[in-house]
């Protein structure tokens, strides 16, 4: 039975965009990559023969590869962080709501916290958060279930510590 | 008491193990008796919840998915555009890949001259009795016997270049290869004793015409394939390219079974030097060792339909020279090949 890609698309798209966004930190680019991911999946004849159970994992494998290439654009990443930093330093634009600024600040803190993880820890953490099972992650990474658990435990701990350290610093700065 | 491994505990907390999995059963049993590990399990779950909350801050404002139908439409358009391009691209890719692979074997680094074969450039006609040379690529195996009416079944097609070369070979010599074109005495001997040519069978003439057509088609296809390099590129790659020294090389075609060197005459005409590879040479040697004799040249009436060519043997390679020139001119050029 061929894969019902329409259903996979509807069930996976939002998680996929979030996953890609945390890789490239550009909303528009995340959507573009999500579209490209599904285009590749639809074009891939082999993918069409896969049963539904593996479709989600396949989608994220394709997306991960796309994002890896995209994330290697260091210039884009640095430009983004620089832009966020410069926005934080300037006076509050009158047209931007405070909650939007707060959201952007937290988002920058998450980005900075994720950047402190190793590539492997970050990848597995994001795959798990995107809804992939341990078995799916194991298939992508070659790690055992126990090793994935160890990696996730470490990644989560470092993410929380890094984020709360940044938040604590910013809270102190804001007084 | 040994406690639960952190990785296994995390996997257990995340529901990674089926309920009846041995690892899950072991952990469950341990948790029932170990308060420390139960505390660790709770901390693990709290950490997971907090991490998920933090990650949720990093999400685009909009997660709206475009209609799936638009994606499917793009894929359908792309698929509709592919079929026409694939065959030509595939053919070009095959030609290029085979050519590159063949040259990667170092086939052009200089094949040791075979001492068992007299260098026909200087040998008199009578000494070099060699069977016809099979011209590669354009034909299905160019049959060395096909031009010899008296020989074994002419079941194979003969290349037009070979057939044309037979025009200048004497019957007494039974020379299929005009490898000695460089020898003036040899040429004189050949020209002086024109053989009584035997008329080729009609089927062979048809095959030869087909071979010409295939050769032309292959050249046309090769012209579109990415298989041509410049002389400078050939030198850079370290390729050994037989050539007529005083003529410039227009380009060098690299094909599956041979190399074609195109050189330009002062009047603008182009001659093609088709250089055979080691396999063809080996085949030639085998047939020669088996004592296959060259066929008598075809009848004069049939000769007019043949593509004029001359053959030279240079450093263990067989070079077939073709062009819009009289045969003796081609022979003179072939004699100069180095």
C-alpha cells in the first residue's frame, strides 16, 4: 500500500516547521524547507512505497539533511543573531508590542542555549521534540535506545541550565 | 544495590520501551523497591517537561501549511518535464562515464610496443601480413573476416574504414591492415600490384552501409555528449595522443572503445584519427596469432561506395585515418602519425 502523503503532510507539517525553524532560525526559510522536504518525499519513488509507519521518520530524515546544509550557512546564522542583538539594544520600536519583544527575547535565549549543545545532542533533542520515537531516532542515528536516553537526558539538562542562566542574566540586567 | 542507568531511566520515562519489554519490566521492578530511582524518575520527567516548554518558545509565528494539492501539482509538473530529457542525458552520461573510465585505466599512458609485430611504417609490404583491423565503437564488433570472401562465415559487420582500407591491400599479401602506410616502398608495392578484387556479398555491403550510418550517428551523438576535450586538456591529463605532427588538433573525442583525434588541414578540411584501445589490439593479436588471413579487396565497383581511409599502427595502437580526401592522401597522412 502506498503512503497517503496528504495525511502525513497534515499530521507532520507543523512539527516539521518547528523543527526546521530551530535549525535555521528563519520562519520563512523554515516553511520553504518544509515545502522542499515534502516535494522531495513526493518525488522519491521509494518513499511512496513505504508504509505509513515510516513516513514521518522519512520526512524528518529528509528535512534533517536539508537543514544541515542550510545551517552550514554560518553567515546567515551570525547575521540573524547580530540582528536580534541589535534589536534588543535599540529603543523599543513603537509599533512592536511588548509581548512580541518578549517572545523574541526568549527565542534568542533558546537559540543561544541550543548553540551550547553538541551537534549530536541538539539534533536528537530536536528530533525528539518533533515527535519522533526513540526507534525512529535510533534508525536515523544508529544509537541504541539506552544511548538515546542518555543523550536526551544530557541535552535537556544542558538546555535548561543554559536557558535559565541566560534568563537569569537578562533578568538581572533588566533589574 | 545497583541503580537504573540514566539512559535507560530516561528512555523508560519517555515510554520508549514496550510494556512487556524485558528492560521495562526490570526497571519497573527496581522502581518498586528503590526510592532513590523513583526520585530520579520524577526529576527526569520534570526535566523533560521543562525542556519542552523552553523549546516551545522557539517557533515561527505562523505554522500554517499551504494546501497539499499545490505540492502535488509541482511534483506532477516536474515529472512531466523529465521523460524527454532523460534519454539524451542518459546516453550522454553513459558515453562520458565509459570514456572517462576507460582512460582512467591508463590505457593512454603508452602501450609497450609489441615486438612481435613489425613496425609497418618501415616494413616493406610483403613482410606485414596482418588481418583486417576491427574498428571499434560505431559498429558491433567489426569483423576482421568479413572482408575476406574466402574466409570463415562473414557473420559480423565490418567497419567502413576497414573495408575502405582493403582497397589498397594486395591480394598476394592478404594484408588487412595497412599498417605499413608509412613505407614508401610498401605503398608502391601495394599500388603496383592491384589485386583481382572479389565482389563482396550483398549482405556485407548492406552491413557496411549500416556501419557507416551508425558511425555517423555515433559521431553526431558524441558531438552532443560531453566527451570532447582539447589537446591542452589531454596533455594536462597525461594522455598519449597519436597525431599528425604538423597539423593542429581541433579536438579529441573520448568514447567507450576508442579515441578520435580531429586534426585540421591547411585548407580547412578535417581528418579523423580513430585510435583503438588495448582490447581491440588484443583482439587483433589473437586473430593474427590464429593465422587469420586478410580478405581480398572488394571489387572496384563496390569501392566507390566505401569511406576512404588508411590505417596506421603507432606504438601498439591502431589508428584509422578518415577524411574527405583521396586514399593516397590519407595514406600519406597516416604515414606521418606519431
